[in-house]
């Protein structure tokens, strides 16, 4: 049955791809987006946003704008957020205002006018470090890495006896460890939505996105996803910069797999009230990723530059256990990394990017957030 669906933050990377999928399924799509210049430097409606999408320009913190956007909506996907771990550590008020207050404004509007379904974009950042096993195969809590060890270039997570622990896929039951303002924001967003949804009978699902990549990422935003930052560097004939030794592992999931999970969450009763990982279920070291994207765009000579530096609050390893998504949503990733990187490279070939990575690095260093 066709529905009217609101996507907050829907003019951005993931939201616009979701809009395409919803339109293809016969739904009516409305977007509320403030068109933040850091994400939308062109200043107007993005060319990639389907013309059938009703775009309302407004701030999610504005109750009047949110009330207008909700008129006639059956379902809400809440994607509006400021994104960026490093930037969140010095733009604390902005991040907390947009991410947490904005969510509160939306929820107050939904209390007055409930919808059939609410899906909120959460993040793997809430886990901090992923799950680790000790020598006996038991789960071992991973604390923060001491700064003095990082300064010596000792990057791995270790047990009390100094032995390196083994990273394993991270399930939803892992205790959150909030290592940045952004991570704290996303956890608050998730909990706000699940709590209010349960209290007011609004079926709500939180999807914990891992490292999403693909066409339409904001290439000139130095606080966007890793692969977009790498792509921006490569488009400018520069080597991607990699912190630590580059052997830290992450889970990279193509945007079309993410929107597939979002579509599945639309009408799966078992997903109501749940927080669910959305990733590829595969881990890759960042230095290997840098080499693969450089080769895929035809610049194998621009392999990653391993800086040996580190950022305050960075984690070592985190990649997704997607068993819950498979069980509750019927989710199965369909874009392996080779296909996904080829898709990204095809899109990059027609793009122009302003490389602001070194500018952002200087900003973080000036504030003592990189060493």
C-alpha cells in the first residue's frame, strides 16, 4: 500500500538514495532538510534529488517546520544530523542542538500526531571499541587505549597482562562506550526515539549504520565518510592520509545495501523496538582499503600515506555482526566491496572535489585532538 513518507535530512547522501527506492516502490516522498553548506555547498536543491521528491527547506529544530513536514505523513525516517566525530569535539553545542534537540522537537510533534512507523539512523560509533575475545575465546571488555601507549605507537587493544586481544564481529548487545560527542548524540537520538515510540505506540526501529559509502557523498566535507575523504584526495592527485599504522579494521557497507535495510524496516513487525546493525559483515584494514580505492580509480601510485599520528577518541577495531538484521529484517548485503568500489569510482570520475582534509587536520591539531 502506497504511503506518504517523510525523510528528515533526506537531501543528503543516504536519504536521497532511500528516496529513490521509496519512489520506485510507489510511495510519495517528502524531505525536510536545512541544506547545510558544509554538506550542500551548491546552496540549493541537489541535482541528484529526484524531482518527484517534495523538498521542504527547514531546520529540524524548528517546531513549525517539523509540523509542516509531518502533515499527511504515514512514516518518518529520521536522518537529520550533523555528522563527524572530530568536528563534534569542538562544535559541541551545534552537534547537540541539531542531533539531540532536533530529535526531541520531532518526537514532540509525533506525540501530537503519531505515525505508523519511525526509523531512526543510529551509528556504529556508539560502540566505541568493538567486541574482543581473550586467549580463551571469552568476551573481554575493551577499555580506552592509554595515551602514553599511543604515543609509543602501541596501537592494539590489550588485556591486563599486556597480551593483544582478538577483534570479533560486534553484536547489538555490546555495551556502548561513547568516545565522542557525536557518538553520545547518536546514542541519545536512538534512545529518545525508542523510548517515545514505546510510550506512545509508535513502532520504532533504530538502524546502527556502519561505514556507509557510495555515490553522492559530500566530497568537499572533510568530516564525511572515510571513502569520500579518500576519493577527494585522489581526485586532487594526493595520497589518502591514514592515522596510526593503518591496520585498524572497519566495516564498509554500500549505500544501496543500507537503503535496502531501511526499506525492509518499513513493515517488519519484529523490528519494532529494536536496535539493529546495518553493515557488510566483513572487516577490512584502512590501509588496505586505501590501496584498493587508489587502484580502482586508476591511481595505484597514490596509495595511502601512513602518518603514525592518532586522533583523540579514535577506536582501533569495530565491524558488524549482522545476524540480528538477517533474523529480524531478512537483510543480506548484495554489494561486495569490489563491486561497491567500482560503483564509487565510476561516480568519482565525473566529480570535482575541494580537498579540505589538511585544513581539517590543522583544526584538530590546533585544538589538541590529534597527536
